[in-house]
C-alpha cells in the first residue's frame, strides 16, 4: 500500500531545535506512521454479541482506556463499544468476523495523521499542549484529549523505550505536527 502522506509537505528528516552538544540517541525522535490500515469498529447498542468470544488477529478487544497488540496489529479502545484496529497488512477480509447485524465497520485509513514520538522526555512535550496527566499513563494505555485545541488520541505504545503515538484528524495533521515539533524544539529532536 502506498498512500499520500498527510504530512509529506512538512515532515522533513534531520535534527532540529536545541540538539547541539547532545547525544543524538537522547534526542526526541519524531516520525510519521504511514501506509497503515485503520478501521473503526463500533458495536451497535441493540447488539447482544458477547465480546469475550471475539478475537481479531489473536487479540481480544481491549477494555476501557487500554490497547492490545502483536507484531502486525494494534487495537485501541476509543470509547464504549468502540475500537480502532491498526494493521500493517490488509485486514479487510478478516474484519468479516464482525457481522453487519452487530457492528459497524468504517475504513479510516485515509482520515488520520499519526505522529510517533520516542524519548524519555515525551511527557514534558505532551504537558505543553494537553491538560491530561500523562505521568500516570503507561504502556498499553490510551486516552482521548486535546493538544493545543486539536482533538487527539494518545496511544502509549512502549515504556522502554518510551513511545507514544498521537492520532489526529488528517485535516488538522499539519497544525498538530507544528504544535508537537514546536514543543520539542526546546529539547532538540530528530525527525526520522
């Protein structure tokens, strides 16, 4: 899959901000997650489907404010009876386990910008634009919040190294990227 990146005009590789005299390995790393399949799964209110019986790519649908993942697929909780499924492989046929009587499936692959931050001081970057207390969130957690007025979803991918993905609407992607990269300037960052 080769899609037009929502950040292709602004995400440039290199070192930025206060990076001089700092070990490149200790800088925040920013990258765009692209060429990924993204589907939203919503269970209908009148559905009697038992969610504990459903496994997608050997993963359970996560509980409130959690995620589950394997090497190719990641599922994050978005709200009551509502999940995002990300995959590096085409999963459209596999989604048929969610029958049309009980679930709505929407392809969001073209509608989101996904920015991944890596580094120990990411919480300090997030605090600059979000009211959410990110210090208590850890690997496997996710949360919906705002970042400088832009509605985003935070997906805490890993604690070691600390990796967080920030999802926003594609139409706000460039503004979100500028807000995040501006917040990183003080610490220095490497765009990869």
